[in-house]
C-alpha cells in the first residue's frame, strides 16, 4: 500500500539476492544456490488495497535480467491463472499446489535436470509421481 516501500522494493530484492551466498554459508560466489522468485496474484489482488502490486510484479519479472550479469542464478515463477482463497489476497489450496509445481519445474530446469522433450509440466494439471511404474517426466513429454 505504501508508495515509498514499493519504490524501495527493487533494491531490497536485489540486496536479498546478492546476500544469498553468504546467508547460505557459501565461501565461493560461484556456488550460488538457485534463487527463484514468484509473481504475486495480480489477477485477483484488490487494486484498492494494493495499488502498487503491478510495480512489484514488474520488479519480480525483471530481477533475473538485473542480476544475471552478476552470476546469480535466478528464475521467475508465474502466478498466471491462479486463483485466490476468497479474500482476494492468498492463493487457494489448488493454486498453492500448482505454484509449488511451477517452482519445482523452474528449479529442475535451472539445474539441467529435465529430460529431453519434457514440456512445462508446471502448467499442466497432472501430478508428480502419480504412477509408480512410470518416471515422473513421462506424464509431460511433448507430442510432435
């Protein structure tokens, strides 16, 4: 709600990203852990209560470009299409689950752990490890 806090958000988020290696007790900056940031639910946030939400979300979307040249491994997780709990603020259970899958996908992608031909399962309705006789990625292979 506060314009001053919203304006300070880009610098604050960059500061967190830069301090992550030290906070994780990593002596070498080359060992920077993956930092994933998630969008906020713009499609349902009450614009009267959160007038600066679009600015904050644009900052979140730009953070990889702003800090990528510093060698920080960053990714953005989309909140597109997710729904709220009924309060126009918090994600409902289904959306929180979906958001978790999107985080998992971005992490696997950033670590190079996705098998070739795997689609963005984070946007699909299927579940990880639904069937024990198939690897998890078999549910998300791309069809040609």
